[in-house]
């Protein structure tokens, strides 16, 4: 247990750092990378509860399962953000993003498009991991602690990305949408063209 704790104190922070760097390279912005990282604790709740119910101790095998679950949860978050960004960009190009209600409609449209592929992903993971959880024999005492966090996390991680992440995304985008849908006011009255293009998706302020 002491050796496992010593290794985990190095492996877990390094894993989180690598995930954050990859997210930053994907989106090119710290804000969206942090948005996905903040969703990780919620996604891991299901794995923690299942580990508690099965009375598993913390070990390298359990840690490997949580690292794998973190990777899947981040993948869910990344794909959801891509869908939401695309829905927002389509609404901006169509000129239908003038109010907070338009923002909510765009986010709902982007989130709904993600339900079917997410359900397929979860079903595939369950189909692969449940036999490991239910099997016995040689090696099962090692494979079950690895699979348990993934099985439990597949309950909470999809719910997080479908409900919590779009809600946080709405709160994050609300300020810029209010600013873009009306005449510029301080501190944006003197904003440069690049600032307006980054925030509002247009070449010049209204």
C-alpha cells in the first residue's frame, strides 16, 4: 500500500497535467481546457460509489481504472464542447444569436445531437466491461478493480456531459452573447476588431 501511494502521488498529477496540456492543444484556450478539467470530479463520482459498494481498497489496479475513466470522461467533455461550439458557430453565421434565449436554443441543439453517439459509446463500454466484472477464475482479482471504476463512472460521466457541462457552458457564454447582441458598452466600447471577432464570431462590432 505504501509503494502504491508513492507511485500514485507521481502518476495521478502527471496524468492530470498531460490531460490539461492535450486539452489546451485541442482548443487553444485555457478557459475551455479548464471547463473540461472542472467536470472531471463529477464524472468520477460513479466510480467512487461503486468502489465503495464493492468494498475495494485503493490499489494500483483501482488507480488504473480511474485513470482510464478520466480519459473517457475527458473525451466525453471534449466531444460535447465541439458540438456546442459548432452549434454556436452555426447560429452566429445564421444571425440568430441575438439574445440569451437564442443562446439556450443553440446549446440545446448541440447537446441533443450528442445523445445518440454517447449512448452508443456507453453501451459499448458496458458490453466490454461487464463480463470482466462478472467473471471468476484466475486473474479476476486484478481485472475487477480495474473495471469497477469504469463501470461506475459510465453512469455519471454521460449524465455530466449531457446536463452539467451544457449548463456551465451556458453560464460561460452568456456574458459575451449579451455583449454581442447589443450596442457595445464599456469595457467593450473601444474593443479592437480582433477582440470582437474572438468573442462574437464577426469581423466588426455591431
